[in-house]
C-alpha cells in the first residue's frame, strides 16, 4: 500500500495575521460600555468658554430692546427650542441652525443660532446670556415665532462680536422664573384635552410623571429624528408630552414628581387626544415661580408614592417611631384597621392581623421575569435579579421583591388586594422561608410547590400604619 503523501498545508505553519485582533474570550462585563450621556456628546466638540467682550455691551431687559444696530446683552431662560426649516437660508460656512426662544421677566425674543458643529448643549429651561450686535423686528415678513417677534442672529464660531453662554451657576437658579402674562386661572389638563385646545394662548400647569428613553423615529418623508415621550399629570388627568429633534435632550435633568411645567399654547395630537406637542409658538416654563407649582408637587408626590409599583420600606421612619411608641399588642381585623385609619389619618399605630392567603403569584411572575421590581425616572423596572439598569438615566437600580407576589389576603371582615402591602426584607424571608437570592435561584417547580403549601394558610402579620407611607407596612410574619 502506497503511503499517503503530505498535503501542501503542512509545509506552511499556521500564523495569526498581525492585522487581526485575538477573539474575545469572554463576554463584556455589564456597565463597561458608554452611558447614554456619553453617546449624546460623543460627536460634540466642547471647548473652554473663555470668550470675553472686546468692547462694552449694554445689558437690556427684553421688552426694552429696539430694532437696529446696537451692542446688546440679554439674559433669559430658553422656553422653546426647534430646528430651522431645511429651506432656511444659512450664512456662509454654517452647517445648520436652531431657533431658541428665550424670555426674562419682561418679554421674549427669538435667537437664530448658526453653527458649524453642535457644541452648545442647550436645553429648554436653561438660563443663557446672549451678546449680539443687531436686533431685527420680526413683524416684517415671514417669521418662525410670532409670539417673540424680536429676532437676533448669532454665529459665535464665525462672528467674534456675538456669543451665547449657559449660566449654570446655582446662584442663578431663581433668575427669570416668573411667567409672562401669567394668570392664576389656569386651564386643567382634562379641560384642555376635551376641547380647551381650541382656546388661544391656553396655559396648563403639569408635573412630570415619567420620562421614556430617546428613540430614533422615521418620519413620513423618510428622514429620522429623535423622540422622547414625557408623561405629565395634574390633579384632573394625565397626558404625554412629545419632544422631537433638538428638544429631545431637554428632560435630562427633569425629575418625576418634582419638575413642574407651565406650558403655554401647546398643540394636541389629533390621532391621540392625550398627546401634547410643541409648536413654534409654545412656551415651556420649567419650574415656574408660582404658588400653584408647589401645590401640584405636593399632590403629585402623594399620588406617585401611592402608585409606585414597589414602595420603599421606611426603615428610618419606623425605627424613630419604634423608639418612642407605647407598648401595645392589639389584634385588629381588617375592618377595625380601616375604621381607625379613616377616623384619625394622622395617627401612627402598630398591631397584628390574622389573615388567610387566597392567592400567590410566584411561579407566574418568575415566568414573566418579574419576581423583582422597582421604579426609576418614572419607568417600571422588572427582572429576576437584584439589580436592573434604567433605560433613561442608564444607572443601576436595586430591585426588591415584587409586592404582587402576594395575591389576595382575607379575614372575617374584609380583604387586601395584591400589591397593597410594603414588606421589609426580613418579613419577606419569614413569609417565603427563603432569602431574596434563594427566591431568584429557585426553579419553577420549586416555587409551584411552595405556592401549594402556602395557599389557604392562616398567618399573623405584624403591621405599622403611617399616613406618610400610605400603605400598610409589614414588619414581621409570625407562625
């Protein structure tokens, strides 16, 4: 038998190309990538703002400006921000332009900011100072914003006699917070969405409830733009405020249940009766200096706390009350508990409940990847793990056991529906007979058997009631 001759490949040793990197040996660790803020500014060239006026500029209130050449300086807050029309005429060397509507406590003006690179990072609500050499009366001819007729063009990268600067110092926090032409008789959100949008110069005061992630959306003309949906509410209704294009980065610093928005002349989406949008004539005053804003923050904080999918356990509040509380061991029925909480809502008291478990949702929540949950930026976070990353702020949030794991509880006088209890970590361990980590690692069959053992079992709960929490706090589970 003739021996097999060697192949030609055996004469050439296998070598790795120097132009190819070695393959990845392991998956990247979560959190090693860029944050959303870094991605937003990855193409931004932000230099040191060391511009100083070469001559004297006179500082004016906006309502005292007059059309014509003059070296002026104005300070105001951005109340609208929109991109220029694609057909707009640009100065030589400019790649694009945006329109800023800024206001102080006296009036409003429109700034056309031309740029060769986006390096300003401007958002609605920011305080800015503008230096310019010419003011145009926008009443003559076509104008992008009729409610702010004074028109100022600036091109800081080309014309060194004009400039725009953000004033982020905390000492300016309360400057230019007074709304223009403000009247205390505001239109409610419910009235606005039910016909009030036809009223000229309608004003609504809302509080931020949630902020969605920024998404790329394709328009009907085939172009793409960014979109952020901001959930807003007042004491009558809820709606969605859509921010498009350059305005989509605005909600970066907004806080749910804290940031108040006074919106003047918004438009209402015809296809979605609860969708608000901005037009060139819309003003948004962020955290306006009006008494109604503080009242709405208090209301929103109370409502959002009650609707939170997993209210935080009040460790410090309970411990401070527990130090000075009287010694009492009272067994309440659910009816007795309800009567006392309604008769004296400001009282804090503790006691015991004897209830029967009618429903558990352990296996179903595990299957839906919802054993653990929390909220961040008004967005619900669910996972079968102890942490999850917020899609808006890109921060990791600690998760706790989903309160809907416990279904309906009853006694001889009433019932408690799912999700109405706030349990401490110790109480969860006592109830389930396993820690949070053990719960997450448990198989579906294991959780199913635990459900069968616990159904229709009578348990004793040690509770604490406080109107500040708004839900029944369970501190311990007794056998």
